[in-house]
């Protein structure tokens, strides 16, 4: 009976209405289709890397490739981690990333607060200037910097690379933190001031607790950016290579198992971190998810 | 004792003058409403009293202290914000206790105060909740409880009810009025809702373009606006305005709407006579005209355009010359659109307004007295 009702109402529609419904369906199907395609484009390589990283070295070399890590084996990963220099490079990467995270957040937090709260002269120019740093190709920055560092006896040092990474990550970190502060309503700060806080106390008791998760997210994102950065790392270090620089340097001399395992090893921390802070990164692009 | 005195306050934002040389005294324990359309400077003025925005020039006194440049925390004020501004990372208890904690009040006393404030607002059962677990109306109560818990002598309220839905607003209005009357606190209340202003304030300061046009009791502001804008802003429907021409007839002033002559009250005759031949604006409220079904000597014949039965009254829209006016009648008054009726203008209910300045004309005696 219900089916009959549906068809009769369908029949009740005129041609224009039916066309509109069909057009809407088509639109929806194509949007979903596109979304699925884009997702596959990104996810398939990640899946492949993961599968290969946990297959035996023989399986990695064989064709056709497996679609799942069966038989499961940590042999490839172990081989990668045992390779000379990998652990030192990992350690370097972590030191650089932590240093970058600390310095970048320490600079970006007050800057972001100022941008989000105060209408100072040249505010818009300053914002644009921050972004403009990103427009500089790293090559143009890194080569003269490498020379300069050599003159100052700072070349091939982990902390000089961290300085470079701080410069590279600051724009993004500042903008993310600014958006985090902007999402804390000014009225809350004003209420704190009315009810007995000075500016510092209002910040510490009200703004900071509310902004802290967002700032943490920005810091983690900074960590990931530094962790993944390879170009400056190659130009500014020689013996004290970070992990991506170390892997890239020997990439063409290594076999597939090394590449897949290295890729996986690089990928996982980034993916995990980004997964936890994704909400705050979306905020930066104006999509409020609350 | 906490009298608020604002003296010649000026505040500009770039080229816009938000508050234009405003002086206002709010007496101890008085409830003054700042009323005006958005952008009239009422919130800016309130923020100058709160210390959240400093005036460019002028003075703000609370009690007998000059607080013009003091930070908010040193002014002895409390405030309710339009967006409530309750702290989302604190439980209701800590929100209400916030001001007390900042004063370093001993814990037992603080708990008692929070409890008392919460009970006044009927939220004593929610003290353990976070604001996100509460409805808009309840959050509003938290904001008010936080503001009264500190027992400041001055309470500032910035459109505290405007985010509530209509029914809740009506309920909260009466409750707030009772509460504030009990607390005997000096209050400045900002709103753009004229009904809220009429219902709550001891006095209403009507603002426009950064100036206070009139500051009087609700009934005075309603009945005898000093300015055409005030009459047109306050009241539902707002005051009606008609063009009339002053003419001398048998030695006395009459104001003619077409051929129909309005008779001013005796005190106004001299003032109007000085404007013989000029056009003045006649202001009269919808409920102050008397509608008749038959012709009468002292009534003007008009055509009804629209009839709106509103339950407690019938609201008629009427055209007189080029002016459209509203007349409120008893719900039993039977009338249909496009029919003619006759309306009477009681002399004592008519306000006379200068066409160019928009200012209400005063009796000659009063001008002499005040001048």
C-alpha cells in the first residue's frame, strides 16, 4: 500500500519538479563521488606505505603488491630502524622539533593575542607581512642562511636548524593562535576585569584556560611542520641530519623496504598529532566547529 | 551612597562621535534606563561608567570619587553583559563566586553569599553544573547572580534580556525589577526595547546620536516627550504626527488640519500665536483620540484604511491629508475599512512640536520660568 502511495505522489509531480529532483540527486552524487576520489587519492598511498612497512622484505620487493600486510611482519621496520644513523637522526628531529615548538609558541602566543585583540596601527599590514614570509621560497632563504651560519660557526648545528624552522613555522603558528584567541569572547575578559581582575589576572584566569587547548594544538602542528621539513634541513646540516634529511639523502641508494619503512615512520607521528588537533586547524580556516 | 555622575562625557571612534558631551546624574539607589536605537551611544556611555572604555574628555564620578581613569576593578561596580559572559570553564558556583574570590573573601562567607545569590535567582540546584549544561535563560540567571553576589553599590546592565525569547523576557523583566528594588542598588540599564524601559526604569534617558534628548520618569517621557524623536521612539504604536497650520481666529490661536481647527489648551495660546501662519507638528498618541461613528461638531471626519483587531483594542490606520496615523479604539468599536469615522482630539492630549527643530513647544509661562 505504501509503495502505491509513493508512486502516485511521484506521478503527481510535474516535469519541472521531477527535473529539479533529478538535478539535485545528480549534484549530490557528484559531490560525494568527488569527495571519495579525493580521499582515495590521499588515503591509498598511505595504506600502501602502511601495508609494505609491515610486510616481509621479500614481499615488499615482489609484484604485484599486497593489499594488506599479510603475512604480518616487523622485519622491514626493524631493518629500517637498525640502519646506521636513523636513531641519531630521529633524536635530532625530535630535538629540532621541540626547540622549534617552544620558540615558535613563545613568540606566536603574544603576537597572536595582539593581532586578535588590539586594533593597532598597521595591524592588517602586519598580518599580510606574516603571510608574506611564507611566500619566500625556502631556497632563497636557506642558501644565504647556510653561508651566514657558516660565518657565525652555526652551520650543521641542530639549534640553528631549529631557528630556521621557527622562522618557517611562525606565520602558521601565529595565525592559528590568533584565531584561537579570537574565539575567546572579549566580553569574558571584560567580565573578569569588572569582577576584580587586572589585565594580567584576567588573561591568566579566563583567557588562558580557554585558549590553552588551542595553543597546544598550534604547538603540536608546529612540531609536525618541523618534523616533516626537509629542504632547509638538508641545506643547513651535514652530519647532524634530521630524519627526513637523512632518509632523503640516502633515498636513491636504498631499496624499497627502507623507503616504505622510512615513509611509515615519518608519517605516523604527523597523522596522530594532526588527528588530535584537527578541530583547531579547521578553526583557522573559519570553519567553527562548536 | 553611590550616586553616579557623568559630566560632559565625550567619546569618539575615529570620525564618529559616539557620546557627545553627555551629562547625567543617577541618584543613589535609582534605576535609570539608557534607551535608544542601536548606535546611539548608550552602550558606549555604560562602558565609560564601567571603565571598559575610557572617555576622551569629561568626568565619571561614582559616590564622590572621580573614577574616570580607574580600571573597572577599582570602581566598585558590577555588571551584567548582553552575551552573559559567564565563564565556560568554571562551574556555576565558581562563576558566581568569581568576584568574591578576587576580593579574597573567607570561604564560609563566600559560600553563604553564593548560596544567597543563587537562591534569589532560583538556580541553587545548578551550582555544580557547567554553563554549557544550562539553557539560555538559566545562564542569564547565572550572570545576574554573579553580578549581585559582589554586592557592589553600582550595577550596570547592558541589554541583559535581549538574548532571551519573548516569553522568558517578559517573565525575567518582572523578576529583575522586583529583585533590583529589593537590593536597593544604583542601576544603569541599557536597552533598545522601549517597553522594557517603560516597565523597569525610575527614569528613562532617551538617547540619539550620542546625546540624551530627554531624561524623565517613564510616564513623563511617554506623555510629554520633549522631542519628536522621543515621541516617535516610545510607545506601541509610536506617537502620531500631523502637519497643522497656526491661524489666529477671533484673537485666539487655532491649528488647522485642512479646514478642521484644533483648539489648544489656554496655556499654549500665546506660544502658538507667535507662529501665526506657520506650520507646526501636532503630536498625539493613538489611545488619546476618541473615535465616533457619527458626525460631531468637534470631530474630524476621516477615512479608515486598515482595521487591526488586537484583542484588547482595535488599531485603526487612518489617512489625514498626506499623514497616516494610528488610532486605538475600544475592541467593541465597530468599523470597516474604507468607511468614514469621526475623531476627536482632546486639547490636553495634544503636543505641539516645532517642524524644523523637532522640539516640543512649551507654554510661554514655562519658557519664562525656565529662562
